[in-house]
C-alpha cells in the first residue's frame, strides 16, 4: 500500500483554525444553518428519547451512578456530561432522520452537537459560544470526510462515527478555549478512537456510532485540557489515522477554503423518516394530496415512475411492521397521502397495519423509468371522480436544490417532539433555537428540552 | 480489495465459548499464568500511578464528578467503574513494561484485566470469577490478533487497543453472566470501537489505547446486559470489523483449539523497562554483575557482540534523559551492572545523569555480529584486576524459552510498587495475587492496592 510520508500538517492546521478563528467569523447564512442543524438534532433526539435503544443506553450509563451534570434531551434524568453526549448522540440517530452532509453522507449534528451541548450546559456557555463550536466542529468532521470519502466508507466504515469524534473534539476544545497546542492534542487524542463499521446497520449499534464519537471527542478535549498528550501529526502521519483507516486521503480537501467556506452550509435535513431514495415519490404524493385535499377513498390508483434503485431498495409490497414499511415505496406513498407527511409515526407498526393504509397501498403501482433521476419522481393519481392529477418532482424536498424551509423544519420538529413534550413546548423550543445565538446561557434551551 | 462473504460465524462462536466454557476449564498452568498476568498488570499500573499521564487522565475523568465505585491502582481516589478501567489501562501501559503475547505483540493484561477488575470489584466477584474472566477475555483478544497479525499492525493499528476491547467485552460479559446472545451483542458492540494508531507511539495516547479498550469493552457488556443490540456478525461480515480494518483475516486461527489451548499460556513479562531488543545484553550484564559481585570501579570495559538491530534502534551513545536512556544499549548495560536491574527507575533522568553511570557507559562498547540472534547477546567484561568474565545469552530472560520465574516477577513487582506503597504492602499484594483464584471477594485485593 502506498504511504505518504510528506503529508501536510493537517492536525495542527485544523487545530489552529479551531482555536483562533473569530467568533461569528462567517456569513449570517452559516449561523442560520447551524441553528437549523441544532433544531433538527434536538427534534430527532427528543423524538427517540423513549426508544428501546435510549432506554438500554440510559440503563447502561446509570450503572456508573453518574452525576446529574447534563440533560438527556426529552428526558427528566440528568447524567454526567460524557454520558449525556453518548445518549444524545444515540437518540439523534436512532430514527435515521437526522441531518446529512450530502458530499460525505456524514450526519454532523449527532457527534458534534451532542458533545458540545453537554459541555456547554455544564459550563454555562452562551448560545454564541455553542453555535461557534458547532460550526467549527462540523467543519472539521466534514473536511476530514471530504478527504477520505468515498474510499473510506466503501471499505466499511460508518463515516459519521469515524470522523465525528474529530469534530466533537474540535467543538469541545473551542468551548474550553484550549490554545492551539492543546487543541492539537485534543484532535490527536480523538484520532486514535474512530467508531463504527457498516455491518452494524440494522442494529442499535448504528446509532451508537455518533454517540460514541461525541463521547470520545468530549473526553479528548478534557484530557488535552489537563495535559494529556498525543502525536501532533496524529491525523496525517504514515501511521496516523487517515493513512491507517482509509486508502484515499485528499489532503487539499481539508484545507481548501478553510475559514472561508463552511461545510455546515451543505448540511441537509431529511423530510421523511426513511431512505432518501423514496423521498421524491413521497414528496409528490404529499404535494398532490395537500393541493387537492385528497382522501384515501377518493383515490382509484397511484402511478409512480421512479428510478430503478427505488424498487431495488424499497420494493416491499406487503410490509409487516414499521421497519419494513421504511422499505416499501407503496406504504410510504399511501401513508404520505393519508397523513400528509411521512415522519417516524407514519412508519410505526400501527400505521403499517391500519386498514385504510393497507387498502391504499394496494392501489399504488410503481414502474421503473430510465429517464428519472435518483432524486426525481413522476407521480400520477387517478381519482374515482375521473380526475387525473400529476406532478413531476425534479429534486425532492430536503435536497440541496430544494432545501427544507424553516416552516418544513418546524413541522418536522412538531412531528417528533409533540408526542414527547407537547405542542406548546415544541413551539417554545423552536423559538429558542431561532434565537440561540443570542442566548446568554444555553441552559435555558437545555431546560426546555426536559419534560 | 477482496471481500469474504462466507466468513464463519466468529462473533457467535467466541460468544458461545465465553458464555459457556466451564469455570477453571483448563490446566492449572493456565490459572498460574493468569495470576502472573494479573500480578504484572497490577505492578505496572501501581508503578505509574503518579505519572503525568495518570494525573492528566484522573483530572479529566474527575470532571465527570464520578461516583466512587472502583479502585485506581496505587491511588486513594475511587472513580466510576468505566473511568477506573480507563485509568488502570493507561497506567498499566505507561512504562511500556507490561505483558506481551509474543505471537501478536498484544499486551492483553491492560485492556482485559483493567475492565474485569473494575467490574469485579463493584459486583463483589470472587477471585475465581475474575481469573476465569481474564483467561477467557485474553483468549478472545489474542485469537483475534492471531487472525489479523501482522497485516493489521503493519497497516498502522496498535493491536493492543484494536483487539483489546473485544477481550474486555468478553471478560465483562463473563463476569455479568450474560447468555450467549447477550455476549454476542457485547462483543458486537465493542467491534465498532477499536482504539489506537501507531503514530501515537511516543505520546501519552499510546497508553490510552489499552485504557480506552478496557472502557469500551466494559461499557459494551453493560449495554448488552440492558438489551442494546449489535450485528451478530459484527466481527466477520464483509463490512464487519476484521474485513474493514485489516487486509488479512485467518478465520481458522480464531477457532483452532478453542477451549483447549489458551492464549494466555503464551503471555510473557518484560524484565527490563525498555525495548526488547536490548534485553539480552542487559540480561548478560545483570548475570555477570551478580555472579561476581561487580562494582563499577572494578570494571575496565564491557564488550558486547549484538544483533544488528541493537545498534540501529538503541545506539545512542550519550543519552540526555531517561527516555533517551531507553534507546541506549550503553546506558542500559551500565545501569544493569550498577543496580543489578533495569526497571523504570534505572531509566529515570537522575540515573541517566549519575556520574558513576555516565562513566561506566563510556566504557561499554558494542559491535554487530551477524551470528547473534535477535534474542541473544555475547557479553564480556574486562576487570581492572585482569579477570575476563564472559557469558553468552542464548535467549534473554522474559522470552518464552527463558520465562520470568515467580521470583523474577516478584522482584520486578517490588521495583515498581515499593516506591509507591512500600515493600511490606508490595509483599502482601504478591501473596494475595498468588492466592487470587481462591479469594472469596476480589475487593480484598483491590483494597491492598490503595495507599
């Protein structure tokens, strides 16, 4: 295998950037995207706060008799900051409904915000400090991802957990105001602890990956603060992380535009709680259903023309439970028409078994069309009254071309949070996130996330 | 890259072994080696209990306000079990003086015993249960090592941390009496969290690797106990750990002789606190010095004939501090004659600067001999009174052919522990370790490790 003995000093370059870049040293649009990232992260985590994965993780960390330092989003319990980072990272990813940096398919919110929020809450950081940390931490994780994607992912690593600890370390180093040398050590310590292989997809350990990454990054920053040392070339050296765990390392991708372009600008948010491949079809069904106020009984049949991957990945005709429903374009479209959305609750066992949903999905047909792109779909609904309703979705909602609006994100948030904390609290949380950068203390936001 | 889609069910096979193998289901020699492994692990950890790496790690975990659940070896503080596993794993490796499974150069004691001891102490396990867990855990880590060494190590992974979490998870699963399915999950959860790249060698993060592995393994077992799930093929699947992080996976090496041969039988213990390459020379000097009661002023000169690697790796003529002393065969041999040993204190800054040591090392000469093996050395000491003393070391003490005797280990233990806890307590600890398998509660041993 080729080894590059002349790699540039990436570890130190990133550390210098994180330690010295000015607060709010970017366009307002970057701040806004960070606030949206945080809102989406909180919504996903609260939504999954009582999932069996959350219960198991909380039971496990409770065996450490943790001190009540930080909030578990959506729960009454408080635990030590490292355990809070772990659990919130887990719940943020449990529904596979979190944010996506599409260039690398990293979900930066989970590892970065989970670590930074726990530390910020304990230290009483301002909203400004927290937002700065999230932006810089996400930048570090995604820039490392840019350098190694797709070879690293193809090899088997779940890239969110295997880069996220670097972003989490960077974010926490920033919050702790570590200097360049200490930040280099924090990133270096984290560089020995990547998490996540893709074989875990389908098990709870998939969601452990961002959680463990958050925990590792937070502890790496604390270790560095107290003088623990690492190699200052831990990322780039021939036996450093990138050359050890990837076969591709585009060093330039890490430094190009550093401090000018911010990767969080490319963050996106899933509108629907299922694989991205059926999002265009769902989008079209939601649009037609809303525009024409359709009821299930109005519909004779639904005809989809879709990209070949749709039927390869989600061609399940008769899903038996919620999880299988995520792999059924038929169920997803039926639910989308009936409920006007396709959030986590539309993929519950109950909804998959509902007679009206079952009946309508039997009237959904999908055919492969070679002229339809991966993020497109052609949707036609034939009504019993003879109407023929049609839409072509060129880019599904949630893509970079068709981003979720603030209203879309708020609706998604309500879908996740209302069942746990109620609609009123959810609305308060949305308001608090929008003003997060001006908050004198992130603990206000943290308090709102607890029942 | 080749992918093996037909890998045997290694994860489940190892889990079944760990969950069902009978207590003490092996020869007494295996039990004895486990007891020696534990003694050596405790000695190394206590010896480094006040090293700056230990202070930094303890300060970092103290930020979590940990509950006093488990012992930090050699310290008064008690911390939560996960933090204890971390810190004891760090200190056990800080002096590079710990055990070595020579087939894989894994140091199994650090990750496995550190995790198992913390959990055993909290749960009040018997000595028998703890010893069983260490033997089974070390077997799992080293068998995985057998399957991937040397390709995995050559690629850049520090194999102790990248297999140790599996051994730690197995040991803790055994202590928690998890069933086969739960143990499969514990090993599977750990399989997403390897630690350690070799670029960290020379920094404190090298010692973090066994510590983090211990912590990960312990938490994986706790997560599995509470129902957290992982892939049951997390180790062997195409996108599982072994195929993701190694280019070599000899599946047979994992299962050959499972339950009959125990890898801990191949564990060895360093007699000297430096790289193994100069151990034969040190061994010869200690032997001649003791046999002839040599004093530095008696010696005209020392002549070594050594393997070429000795001068390549440790040819430093005038070391300036303790760390450099470890890379000087001249210093090591001078100190070995003067002190009759070469433990951590013989590689202190003070000893490296001592006039008598400096003077004697100037009279040590080394020449390369192509007929001398890597674990051999030819040592001749010319005395001022005309005597010519000679010994040929065919296999250095500490090798499999010339293992450390119990007396050797006890002497090493005293060298490490006496400065921290005093000679009397050190002797008590040696006695307690020898009877460990019969101890009704490991807390007796844990109590003895605290000042």
